[in-house]
C-alpha cells in the first residue's frame, strides 16, 4: 500500500524471478562509506555524496545505525524484462532495528560498469523487489510517498535523483532485490 504523492513509486512494473536468498554471501556496509574508509570516487555526483555523508556526521548520526548487508555483482538474466537496457542486480538486507537514512543514490558503480559518460537527465531507474512479506515497523519512503503492507514479490520503481530511505523498527529483517536500469536510448 502506498500513501502520499502518486507517481513517485510505480507499482505497475513487475518482475517475476527467483526470490530465494538462501545462498547469498552478504557483505557488511554502512551509509558513511567514503568518510569512514577514505576511498573517494572520481565521478559526477561524488561531491554530492560526500556532502550527504558530512550532513549525517554533522547531525551526530550514529554510523552503526546504518549497518546493512549487500550482495553486489549478481549474475541474473533479466533480459526478457529489460530488452535494450543496461541493468545491474544487487541485494540488500536491513536488519531489524536499523535504518538507511534519507539519501539519494549517485550510481557510480552502475555508470562505471557500463561506461556511461553522458545520458538524458533522470534516466536511471531503480526497481526493488520485496523478498519477504511486510512486518509491522518496516517502511520504505520516496519523497513523501510511503510504502507499507507489501507482500513478497511486490515491486516498487522510482527515478534517480530522488530522496528516499528505509526504516526497520520491526523485529524482522527487511530484504530486497535491487535492479538499477537505463534504456540504451537514453545514453547520449
């Protein structure tokens, strides 16, 4: 169920694929990656990413509260859902009691992987597939649109350059598959 502005979270686009997470090798991650590791990327948007992280630090936000787990470089054939597109699949697990703070993504790995130097404005999309049923205390928010009461397999798509976050004050992990994608016709 989506509350708030219509159109920020598209629920019409669906993907039917294997939703099993049993054999994934999760890597620990935090939203303060660049400031904590000192690894800075040279890409469009990196300065904005650093500013975003510095904002969290200036607010005294505890880096530990953004702990999550991810699986990157997933080999999954979704060509039938994304003809004439570049796409990148990853997984995210947010443990009970943790949050992915209000943020924007800058898609460095995605742009780098497909050597995309120039593209139409706001042409990248992200689709998340919920890998478990909603548990009270979990919410996904894009701008002022809030998603709750999802079922395993429900898909939410949103455009790039939009503020979003996830809160998990439930007693269960929040699991999603993320697909970042762009139509090749949007690459200049």
